């Protein structure tokens, strides 16, 4: 039966095109992740401030536009929107080598290109996650997310390593041409999809954009599952990006690793992501989606403590091993969570809920990077790594704060009614005492203070 399921998914032409296009685009984006800073440093001799501004510009659109972007995605056809984002990114990236050839390239242009491609990425990423359930049947969503996450990890591994090779062989500026080409491939794959996406549901009385954004936020904060996963994701992304921000400096200055080996040691963590994508579906089937996700997190998080144990010589391998096991847990849980959200969230709210989660998730990235730099400067690199990885080791306990601990599987259907706080009891009424042996039912209503906690959740992506 499992073989038939896998064959059924791979036989779907539309999914193969979506998978191929997204994998190619991710590969190119990881090349740019190496090439763009090299253009700033090598070609333009940029200062540390400008290089930091370049990195921040790519993530800033999530904080500025993430929430309204979710509302727009719920209003618009997703595939045409993704095509527009791809074409815009292609043209923006082509402008960098064109300006360099004309001897007119500046840091201002690089930052603007990074900012605008970041805007396109916000809309594309939200639309892409909302579009997957229209291409893939519900029973194949977990497997589809596993394949997409696995190819993303493979693209990261190849892109980070290949970006350095391309920059060394053809120049950092010309390396951006490879990313532009991948956006073209992704666009052609999207245009080749034959399935017709149903028109987005529209309310009888259109709401103002602010009200639509608030509706998605309220649902995310009040739902007991989404709230816990979002809060946990925020904390882990903060800690993950904190330690990752100082890894390169740690490798060069503490472990005395050569520049050529730094990229490959950092890319080694992606091997764990590949394995995580492979084991996610079997884990979910064997232990259940809720228990499988908890097992992945609790079993892998403590391995981050291997990272600050790395020393010059053979013990340097502890760093990529620790990072790889962390990536295994992150990716396997992302596969399960991705399928859960796509099945559980009401379709008309999926874009706004995805945006709410992503804003919290990606909004933690620049803050975490700054936190890692501050801790590294104040405490030293190794003590900062100990603090951040120790936080990761215990952060999984946050998942026990909600209903996950009592379930084998995550729910797969949208709630019948939007989650809301229960009405207040009249002061004069008193609850009857529970009979001996009776246990009170757990409440799914959020504490009002939890609203302040939502400000990751994600893949991701985290």
C-alpha cells in the first residue's frame, strides 16, 4: 500500500513540476546566499555594516509586509502570483551583473535588490504553502512535504557548496546569473501545471485589509495547537540563528579552519535535513504525528551541545555532527507541521495563518543574529555557543504546554467553530465539585497573556 501511495504521488505530473521548480529555485537562492555577500566584500570592498545591512534587508520584508501579504494571498489566485514573484526576482538579480559590467554597481543597488527580492519571497513563500494542497491530495500531504523539505535540504547542501565554487571559478557577480536562471526554470515549471486552481473564497461583504489580517492573527493566537507551535518556533529560531550567526567566526578564529573548508563544514548540517525529510513520514506513521514530532524534537535538541565542544583537529567534526542532528529534528518536525497546517487550518484563512506564523518565525531571525553577535562579543564565542545551544536543548519543553502531550496524532480537520475564549461565568454561580475519580477536561482556550507570547513561529524553517 505504501509503495502504491508513493508511486501515486510521483506519477502526478503537476506535483513533479511543482517539486522540480521549487527545488531548482532553492538551489539558486542558496548560491545567492554565498555570492551576494562575496560581491559586497570582494567586488565593492564593503564594510561590515554594509554586509550586515545586506543580510538584514532580505528578512526585513517579513516584518513589514508579512501579515498583509497573507491577506492578499487569500484574495488572489496563487499560481499567477508566484509567477509574477519569480519574474520580478529574475529581473532584479540580472540587474546586478548588468550594472557590474557597466561599472555602475553600488552597495545601495545591492541592498535594494536584496530588499525587493525579499518582498517577492514573502509573497511567493506564503502563496506556495497555500497552493500545495490544491496540487496534492490530502492523504499525500505529509509525503509531499517530506519530499519538498528533503529537496530543500539537498538544494541547501549543493547551493552553499556550489556557490563558493561558482564564485571562485567565474566571479561572485556572475554567480548571481545561476540564481536568475533557476527563477526562469521555476517559472516554466509553474506555467506547465495543468490543474486549475479554484477561485479564492470571497466573503459576501468584503472586509478591510486590517480586519482580515486581524482575523488570521486571532485564529493563530487563540487556537491551542497553532499557539504552542508558533511560540516554540519563535524561541527555537531565535536560538538557532543566534548560534549560526557566530559559527563562521568561531570556525576561523577559534578552530583555525581554512576559508575553503568553512562552507563545506556549514553545509554539512544539511545532511541531517535530508535524513529528517526521509524519516518524517515513517515516524508519523509509527508513532503518530503528535508523538512523532515530539520524539524528533526531544531526541535531537541536546545534540546541539556538541557544537561548543569542537576543537582544532579531529574534534572539529563535532560541529557539523551536532548541526546535522539539529537539522534532522527541525526538518522532520517541519514536514509534520506543514502537513498539519495545510489540513487543519480553514482554507479561507490558510494564507493569513501562514503569514502570521511566518512573520513570527522569520521575524526572529534578525533578532537572533543580533543576539548571537552581542553574546559573542560580551561573553566570548565559545561561552555564547554554550548558552545558545543549552537553550535549544531545553526549548522542546515548550511543546508540552499545550494539548500535544495528550495526543497520538495531530487533528487533520479544521475546527468546526473558530477558537474563541469561553464566556465568563456569572459571579453568583459556582461550579459543582467534581465527583471522586472524575478528571476535568483540558481547556483549549488560551490564556489572555498568551497573546503577548506570539510576537516564530516557523522551517524553518525554522
